[in-house]
C-alpha cells in the first residue's frame, strides 16, 4: 500500500517513537510520546474512520461522485472502500490533451504531517 503515513521512514523521520512532543491546549500544556501521535495520525486515515467518509461526502457535496466500491459484511451491511483514497488509490483512466488513448492510473490522496519550524 502506498501511503506516506504508513511508511515509518517517511512520517516524522527525524523523531524516535520515544521522543516527546508537547502542545498548548487552551492554556494547558499536554505532552505525548511521538510514537503515540504517529500511531493516532496513521489510524485517523485508515479503515473504519470518519476521515475517508467525510472526504468522499465532501466530493459528493461538490458534485463529484466517485464510487470507491465496497462489500457486504458479515452483518449484511454495505461497507464502502472510501479508505482507498488514502491507501492504494482509486482506479481511473486519464486522457491527456492530444493523446490517442486513455491511460490507466490510480488517484490517491497523500497526506503529509510535518514537524519543523517555518523561518
């Protein structure tokens, strides 16, 4: 699966899981191990979360409806594959201007979480 957040060397590569990261949360300082934050961010974009569904719903709101496929689970509920936007990608075909044929591709959303300072 190509997903920058799932490649440990690409997601906050300069920080060890045991390093600490602190935030100011409304006047209260909170601190976490970097590994805990990494895991939470990865999971936020994974299967069973609301981020991929919200992304697909926003596209529909903008009149861009793309069927990501899905399946019926053991409880006979339909489960969509919206998480594929942030994983392997959605199969598509692209016709470039001037080209004579369509080119098979995958459309995927790559997210990037950075820790650093803007100067």
